[in-house]
C-alpha cells in the first residue's frame, strides 16, 4: 500500500518537483553570475613602452663653489650650431673667471650614443662641465 501512495505522490507532484529542481539549478547559475558581476573581471595593465630595463641612477656631482684654478669642459652635440656658441663660451670663460682653463670638445656621435672615451676624459680631467645644444 505504501508503494501505491508514493507513486500517487510522485504522479501528482512530480512535475512540480522537476520544475523546482530546474529552477534551483537556474538560480545557482544566476547567483554565480551576480557574484562575478560584483567582483568584476580582472585586467592586466601592460606598459605600452614594452619591458623597461632597470636604469642605474647616478646622483648629480657636487657643485663647484669657485671656478678659480678649475678646468671646465664645454661639450657640444652639434645641434642647432651649439658648437659655435659653446666654442665662444670656452674662449670667453677665462676672461670672466680668472684662472679657469676652458676646454671645448665636440661630442662625437649622436645625442643618444654613449661616448665612453669622452665621458672618461671629462671625469678624469674636468672640474665642471657645460653640456649643451641649441635646439
């Protein structure tokens, strides 16, 4: 008799049970979608310049308080006739600052190139540097 009663319940409420199960599964997916919407998608931000190599920072040299007896290098990049201007600065500097030895050097190569021989000479010989372009 119990089997017949169970079959009658399943027959009577079976459609309701199936609908309830399907709806609960649907609500689970809606719940997970709303959780994703609240959390939001995750984006990775890329640098448009690509992978930057680490740069070793070098602090500025200490300032020279007095030019008397000092060697000043005037280095030009050849941009916009800077060599003409810096040559005149190198020629005039000893007249205005007594005891200064001014050395004019045109920079070999382009602005972005590393001219290690020139920089080594300046580091070894110079007390001050005037580096310029007339762009």
